[in-house]
């Protein structure tokens, strides 16, 4: 007889990105990988969502318009939820900006266009960081 893991809710990922199409693609990827997901379209909306819902990891766009861009949102998350793994998402070809976010406390970053395998690897690491089992 094979033992099965206790059935519980799947790990949850909050997507913070100002582009609806990007959120839709990311949510599709997360669905394929077995994660629950929700999205917010600004840094402020993302912070508000974290106040009211469970998230085991965050996918955060670096380049968002407004006063609360990606780096500023990352800093706010680090202050309020220091152990929450944050993975930065960027289309910026200059990886220096993405690497700067690692010094600011991001767990890792992924480049757009996203590759499903890379996203899977990074989220598996994020779940290990937060003490959660990744979906199978």
C-alpha cells in the first residue's frame, strides 16, 4: 500500500504585476504546476492582499508604474513579512537590476518570457524556504 500525503490546500502564490496578460499567463503556469494563485495589479494592492490572504510565495514584477514599484514593494514585504519568499519577475534585459533585488531580499528572479521549467525550479526553492511542500 502506498501512503499518500495528507490532502490540504495547495501552496498559494500571489502574483503582483500591473499587466493583466502577464498575470493571466502566470496564473496558467501556476495552475499547470498545481499551485493556487491570485493576483494584484499594483504594489499597494499586493500589500493589501497579503494583509488578508495566505500566500506561501510572491511573484513580483520589477517594473511597475507608480510610487510603489517592484523594488519598493519588495522592501515593504521584507519589513512586514520577512520570511515570505519573493521571486522577482522582469522583462528587463539588464540583469543587474534583477540582481540588485537579491541584495534587497528577493529569493530569486525569473526573466520574461518565462520558461515553465525555470518557474517550477524557483517555486520549488521558494516552498522549501517557506517550509511548504511543492505540489506534485
